[in-house]
C-alpha cells in the first residue's frame, strides 16, 4: 500500500462537521483506514491545523493527532534542505499560488515518493499530485 499525505484541508474537514468538505472527506478517510493506507504528514501541516483550530471545539484533536503520528513514526519533520527548496519555490510564485506550508508538503511528498494527498486543495493537483476528495 502506498502512503497518503494528510493536508490541513482534509484534516480540518474531518474534524469540523460544518465544513463544506466534511462528508466527502469523512467518506474518503474511512475508506483509507479500511484499505490500511499509512497516513503521514509534516509538523508544518500540524502547525497550520493548530492555528486553524485555535478557537474551535476540536482544538484538542490537533495535539492528540500529533501524539499519535509521533508514536507511529508518521509525523515528518522537514529537513533543512526540504525547507530551503520550499522557500525557493515559494519565492517564484504569484498571488494565489501555493503558500509555504503547501510548498513544504510538495517537497516532502516528492522526497518520500508520495503521490496521494488527503485534500481537495487544487494546489496539490496543479503540483502533480492526486487529491483524494
């Protein structure tokens, strides 16, 4: 089975039942679990989730997910080279292009050979990855 990269959009959509993407995200997430796919993400994505969840009732889920991913060795700390490559790509962008966390995600996904992203963020598809919902 191939790994799946968890993006902020997908994680928040699962936690927030009022999110417009909750239903497709939840169905996709359940399917991935049944299939036994490994779900990985970066510390940068969790920082972004932490910011998004700061004023929400699901705030405790961010650290719970961090602990679980750390325990299972599925939380990736981007290397300094990953970060430099991401900033270089970010510098070449225009308004509306991916943000720095997405660029870090792209670099890490390329390095690890991950094609599938648990997201519907069009930036992932534009970057050549498969968005799963």
